[in-house]
C-alpha cells in the first residue's frame, strides 16, 4: 500500500472496469488514507477513523467488480458479504458479527499460506530426508559379528554399516533430485482430513461462549490415518506439506492476522438496500431495521470475540453497495447513515460503454471467447460494426426488459456464438469472422420478440 498512490489505484482499476470515475476516485482516496493514517503521530492515529463508502447504482454497472479488483490489487484483508443474509438477533440466520469472524478466518488462512511459502525450502529439505528414510531404512545390528574366527566389535560393525548407508543414501539423494525414482512407490501414512461440516445457528456466536466448536469436534473424533502406496513425487508433496505445517508458528500467524485486520481490513457489504423496510409490514421485512441496528455498533467500532481472540472494528473500512431502486439511502436508520459519509452514484451503462467493455479491459469478453476457441484451432475475430451492433442490442434489451447492465453482454454473446461453440471441434483450422449481418441473423428473432427475449436474453 505504501507504493500505491490514488492515481495508480485508479489506473489499475481502469484496466478491468470501464467508466465510473467518481467511484474509483473515492475508493482510491479511502485506501490511500489507510496508509496516511499509519504515518501520523500515534496519539492522533487512533482518532482518525475510516470514511466508509456507499456505492449507489443499478445492477451490472461495476460495484462488485470494483470491490473484487480492490481485493486483488491490495494486500488488505478483504471479505465480501450480502447484507440480506443477516437477520436480527432472535431470528434464525446469520448474526452480523459473523462477517468479522469470517474476515479473520480468511486472513488467517492467507497469512498461514504465505508463511508456508516462506518455510517451503526448509520443509522440502526435511521432506527429502524423510523420503530417504523410507527408501533406505537404517540398519540396526544388535550383536558382534564373527569374521574368519575373529570377533568384530559392535561399534566397528555399526561404523562400517553407517558408512555404506551414507554412501548409498547420497546416491539415492542424487537420483531423487534427478527424477530417476519418480516411478517408484513407497508406503506412507496419510491422514484423512475429511471432516463433517457443521453449521451452527445461534443467537450468540459460539466464540462468545468460549467454545471453538469445530476444533472441539476434531479433538473428539479419532484421527483417521491410512497407509497408502503412492509414487515418490506425490509422497514428496505430502511430506513437504506436513513439514511446512509443522514449521509455521500459528501464534505468530494469529498475531499478524489480528493486526492486519484491525489496521487495514475491508468489508464489502453488498445489497445493503435489501435491509431497508419499504414500510410498516410483517413477514420477511420485520427484522430489517433490527439488522441495521445490529450492524451499527460494528461499523462505528466495537470489539468482536473470535476464536482467535478479540478483534476491534474501529479502523475496518466498510464499503456498502446497493441499487436503491425503491428506497433511498436516507431510508437507512439515521445512525447508520452517519457512519457512511461518502456516497457515490455509479452511472448506468449505455452503448458506448458496452463497446468499450467488449474490447478494452484485459479480461474483455471478446478476448475470452477468442482464447476459448483458439484451443480448438478456430480463429475468431469480430468486425467493428458487429461490436457496435452487439452493444446497441444490449442497450435496447436493457431498456425494454430489465436493466441488468453489462451482465446483458454475457447472455448476448452466448446466444450469438452458440453454433460456433458447438461446432468448433469439427471445424478444421477454420477462421470465423463475426460481422453485423451475422449478429442480426442470430439475434434478430430473439431481439424482436419481447416475450422470447425475456426468457432468453
């Protein structure tokens, strides 16, 4: 993060997301402020709280993609959750504190994995020694040896055996490194890690009860170890994985995790508009305001108990998003509104944006389909007029049915290229050029029939 300036963050997002300049600027400033906070004097550092953001816009305009790309771009702990999954305390469902626990769990796994990479070389060396022990068990002479009427002491016999074993061991080591033993099998005890998945629904998290339910179940159930006959390369991977786990200091991993989450964690709350009740009602809407009130203390800063210890949420950045079709951000409870001071409206996408989305991003749809068909030896290309026509049809269908933004392009492309994708294995080194006539021919019937387009597009 120390090297990422706001304009660099925006430039990185521009490679994958078209338009939405205001949203990119707001997010980049919020991220840069995380770094700036670390540079101020310590007495003032705790007083600077993150400025949470609400991204407002229809579906398919890039809200979730901005958050997803941020998680890949930065080294910050990141977790995305749909607000509609939560229920008020007292109802069956997930409590809002679970999102912090999930963030901590994901970060623990990520930090543990990075620590395993750091000790991978040492783990590989230990695994190599264990493999040589399997390939060449050490001899254990137990008594003196008679040789031509003379009794050779045990220590001398042992020394001679050790010298022979050492020479043979080094030869085996060289063969192992050169891959000459890859077809040999060894007997290895492998632990069966398959454990039943248990989901607990409770008014309070199991962490608050001082219990780690999953670990407790693992301790109660017997360890299932199987002896398997596997090839040397696979056995080496298994041994290296075991040794890496043994070398990782979990206490250090937990300390680093809690520090990272508290200092630079990001939680993306999608569909926050779904927890706003449209009016006084019953049924599914009855707990929505309660979810907002449960969410409030976490957003404004509190301490959440997790199985790894207490975690403070004072400096976690919350990015919320929602379409806000039927309701407005002002319909949120006032206390929660005040905790999201930055509000950015994302623009709806039209024909010009669709053309750019099809061509410009590094993961552009046209590039994806060209790469997929190239695996079959088929060269696929699109004329500019065809791209313009696809974008125009996407805009028309969005206006006439339901506006789902850029996601409409996925359904159009699948419908357009269905025949080519089906026949590709039978086409011998073919070149397929998609022009405007081809687009109209494939999509005309669906586009003109409103009822049909509702089902297909």
